[in-house]
């Protein structure tokens, strides 16, 4: 008998969501000051970046950098077996998903 692999998604209820929000606040409280300091320091040396030369706002560049960091964190969590590797969706790429219930 062969079994078909299915994609599993974390299911989060209000109770878990409140815990996750507290965890998010805790983590952001730890890294927020460092992130602000980092972007303040690199903004002084970013004038040579192609994105700056083409008029891209620093906030947009920071958002793209954050997406890259976030993606690497997700890849690490997948590698460690915390999450399954998500399937590629045409026009969307790969991203982790979860289901929220209220």
C-alpha cells in the first residue's frame, strides 16, 4: 500500500496566538534596538548602492533585507525539522503557512 504525502500546516487558536504575540513582542524587544542601530549605521555607507542610485527609499531596502533574513530563518527552521518544506506555488514562490481559528 502506498501513502500519499500531504502538506501539514500549524493550526493556531486564539490561545496560541496570544502566546505567539507575547513571544513576538519579547523577541522584538531584544532585537529592535540593534536593528535600528544597524540600519542607522549602514544608511551612512549606502550611497553607493545601486538601489539608492535609482531612488529606492531606505525603508524599501530595509524591507527587502528583512525578507532575506526572514527567509533564511525559515530555511533554518525547515532544515531543523520544525516546519515542512513548503511547496512552490507558481507566481507566489514558497512560504510557510498556518491556519488561524478564532
